[in-house]
């Protein structure tokens, strides 16, 4: 993103759009988070008042303060079988200590799709739904 608009209303609209895109597209989430942070910085500058003259950035594609994102979380499915039939499956983060029995690893997109099924729930302890950007409340 080379130039951002100077007015707060358009910056807020861009920020809202980027937030929606981040939650919907994990594969481009890192890039969108970087863009969102750049928009937030621009918005903060406009909220502070008139722009002050300063050194120009040589490369507009370089984002200041770039840091590598934390490693992606892994997900597992836990299925419980009881004498009365199966209980709803649970989605956990890979390192969750609340898993019981045998668990099966799944990809993030599979975990996200599974959480839309009424027979699958998110672990209330490790909250994989939050990690996936899903609001189940």
C-alpha cells in the first residue's frame, strides 16, 4: 500500500475492511495484519493533528517495525465415544492439556470448517475458536 488517504473516515473504512479480511482469510492474514498496522499508524498520525515535515521514506513498500509472526498453532480433533453413542467432537489446540484419549491432527481450515458443525465444539480451556478468529459466542 503506497499511499493512504489523509482523512480519518476513509482510514477507518479501510481499517474495518482489513479486519474483516483478516478473519476470513488466514492464508493472507500475515500480510493483512501488516497492512492494518500501517493504516492504524496513519490514522494515529491524522488524529494527532497536522503532519509535520520529516525525512521521507525511501522505499514505500518497507513496513517499519516488521517482526516475524508467532508460529502457527496446530489443531486436533478429539472424538468421545460413550455407551450411549458418540458425544460432540472437540477441537483443541495441539498443546492443550485437556485432551482425552486419541486425538487426530487437522489443518486450520479443517478445524474452522468443523466448528461450523453443530456436532463439533471448541474446547473451552484452550479456545481454538479464538486462535482461528471465529466468534462462537
